[in-house]
C-alpha cells in the first residue's frame, strides 16, 4: 500500500450549528496537514466567528467549499 496523499483528503462538516465548530475543525486540520474543508448546509455561518476560532488556520477557511446538501458529485 502506498503513502496517503493528504491533498486527496477532505473533511466534511454536515449541517454544523455553530461557526466556532467550523473554525475549530479548520485549526485541527491545519495541525494534521489537511487543507480541504467542505461545509454542507451550515445552520449559522458567521465567517468572523469561524476565523476567530481558527486562529492561525484562518487562511484555510477564507473560502471553504459550501454546499446546500450532501450528495455524490
């Protein structure tokens, strides 16, 4: 089995209720070297709160991919 390519991994948050959870996920992702964050139908998306919680990972959440529903593309 070959090495896992981190750029092929995406973290998907489905219907997160709190923007701080999106920021915390971005921060944890950065610590692990993951860069692709997908947010599906966020209940309350406040980019200011997301960035505040993301701290140094804010550049990764400047434009997270957002979808209205979770479906195979």
